[in-house]
C-alpha cells in the first residue's frame, strides 16, 4: 500500500511540474509586450478638435484643475486648444463624461512615465495625437 | 504601574517605518517581553479630506471619499452619495440600485481577501497571503472591465451609477465568484485548522460586546461577539437593493466565551462575511432589471442642493462608515462634511487591548481588528 501511495505522490508532483512548465507565464515581458486593456480603461486622453466647441465643460468638471483651455487658439471653426497636466490628473473620467460633443476620450495608454515633470504637461498638439504604435513581440500583438 | 516597574520599563516606537506598520505609529511601554502601555498615534496619513470636500462639487466629492480606502472603494464612496441623494430627495433607477449593491458586495469580498492575506503575512503564513491575492486579482479585473480603473473606481454618482454592466463584466464577475467559491473551503482549512494560526490567535485580544460598544467598534469586530449588528439590516437604505435578497446577518458565537470575541473568532467572522456577500451577489445577479442606470433629472437636481442636513451611512467592510453633510441654499459645494471612518475606533481600542500582551502578539491584536490607516486619518 505504501508503495502505491508514494507512486501516487510522485505522479502528483510530476503533474504539477509538467503543468507549470507548459503553462503560459503570468508575467509579461514589459515593455516589449503588454497586457490587453479593457475598452473602458481610463488612460491618457485624446482630444478631437474637429468636434470641440470650446464650451469649457471639461475644464469645469475637473476636480483637480488639470485642464487649461485656450479659446483663442483655433484650428477649425469654433474649437479650442486644451492643455493637460498629467502631474495633477487623477484619471477620474469626469471631463470625458462632461463633454457632450464627442470631442474628448480616454485611451488605453496608461504608462505615462517621462524623464521630467515638464514632459507630463501635454500641449494641444500632443493631446490630439497618439504617438504610440501598437507593440509587437514574438508575433503577439498587444494594445 | 508601580514605581519599581516603571524603572525597568522601556519606551519604544512601533512604526512608522516597521514593515507591519503601514505608516502608522504607536508608542509602546515594554517591561521585558510584556507591553504595559500602548499609545496609538494618528496623523501620519492626514490629507485634510474634510476640508478638501468643502471645495468640491457634489459630483466630485465621491472621488475624495473613495481615496480614503482604496480596498473598498465602492463602499467608501457611497455614504457621501447617499447623503447628497437624501438632501436632494431623489431616488435612483431600480437597475442602478441593484448594480450598486452587487458591486458593493464584490468590493467587500475584495477587501476581506486582502485582509486575510495581510493578517496571515503578519502571522508568518505566507502561502495564505499569496493564494487569496491571486483570487483577488479576478475581482480587480472585474472592476477594471466595469469602470476602467482597478482601484479608484468612481462607480456611483448622485442619481445612479456611471458604468453599466455588459456581457464581459458579468462573465468576469462570475469567474471571480466561481474561483472564490471553489477555493474558500481550502482557505478555511488552511487557516482555521492550522495549529500555528490557532496558537497565535486563540484567546488573543479578547473583549466583550459591552467593551466593543464602549469603544465604538462596529462591523465584523462586534458581530464576532455574537451580536447581529449590521446597518444593511438595521437601517436599510432606500437606494440599495438589500430588500430583494433573502439573507441573514452572519454572527459567530463561540461557546468557549459567549458574548466575547478573540482574534480567532474575528477571522471566522470574516470568512462568514465573504460567504454572505457571495450569497447576496448570487441572488442579485439574475434579478438585474432592465432600464436606465442613471436618472438625468435626479442627477441635474444634485448640481445645486437646497439647504439641509443628511447622514449618509453604509455598512463597510470594517464597520459603520458615515458622512454627515450640511448644505446651504443653492450651494454647489457642501458647507461641512464630516467623515466617520470605522477604523479610528478600532485603532484607539488598542489602548485597552494591548496592555498585558506580549510584544510578539501586538501585531496580531492590531491585525485582528482590521484597521486601515486611511480611515483614521482623514
Ligand atoms: S480625468 Fe479627471 S482629473 Fe483627469 S483631466 Fe479629466 S476630469 Fe481632470
Ligand atoms: S473637449 Fe468637449 S467639453 Fe471640452 S471644450 Fe471641447 S467640446 Fe467642450
């Protein structure tokens, strides 16, 4: 009986080893690959200036005064330039909720690390574009 | 303390840099291995949240509240919202009520899972630290799928909720619950039958119901004394859906010391709390009604509130959490908001519980009350 039990134990251990060897690792090879972010992820914003009406609701909704609006800076008919300060933003999504003209959205880009504080002050040009390309690693494509 | 003991006594600080003290600090007077005096200090986390609230509109206020305790963000933000809704006199849509209740219970489970892990780590049982935290990830994934953020969820808003459930959220929540239901008996076995755990918690930090009342304890700490004191039952909230569910307040009544609870009972109590929460969510999931998640009229009403006072409350993971709100006529921001966190009471009850215990037991006494520093330093 003892023999069988020992064999059973060995089998259990082997099963674990095989499973751990061939299962997908839980960690990611960051920054070359990244996990998938859900659709509603509240990352950095993107401002679509064609739709903006310079109503200023986003500025008013922000609890930490992270947005500055410059109404004199016009690219289209009645839009405004937005300056985002990501040293202050808490990613609450109230500005996106306040915008009724589909001009302000969150993106799933969440790693905003920069070498200096100044680089986190996004100017209108930067907030209009997504500079990041989708990353690829070993044939797997993320984000 | 007699004078000759005082000669031998050594004063020492526990924290704020000690790894088990997550930023808090208590001054202990130690004679040999025994603690004779404990003087807990608050203030290391002070963020003047009550003052900050006076400069935030009623929609921005919950963001401050949820940062009081990130582990139970869905519960923490609710008392403020409840107070605002009471002053405005609005009722939220049925669907929002159910969604709120489900997420609040999920938040409770998540917070308790974190606590099992933390408490076990303090006792040196590291397997039990990491296993519940793996299951906790699944709840965090659900929160992220639902709201777009893992911790600072800002889910409820005056007049309803901000994000709706969809197929993906339901699937993730179901998976998280299934995984926990599967593992819960294993966790219970591992902790409650472990000789190390029993030796370190049985008979430690024993107090009676009367003591608990006198010190202002609430939540699982008082329920473990065998008294079913729960705001969800005792003072039902209009804008939550606990009335749709058939459930009982879980209590532990240990025959060894009736009417009293020790660290072990409080652990058992917290296992029961999780089971109750799973039961509530499982009953509510098929009952989610169709309809809007937010009432635009009610929401518009909360932009400017009439003069009034209200007392928003919720049964948090750690106990009764309330916000008292006073507004002036046509105000956009509160005149005064007073937060009552559940942990200030449990932290200061260390003053009574710790003297007489050994130094090694100090962290067990502290951990068994499940205090969270964010709640005692507002
Ligand atoms: S996400 Fe919140 S904090 Fe950030 S800019 Fe928008 S409103 Fe302000
Ligand atoms: S982004 Fe939206 S809310 Fe902000 S100014 Fe433009 S239209 Fe108004």
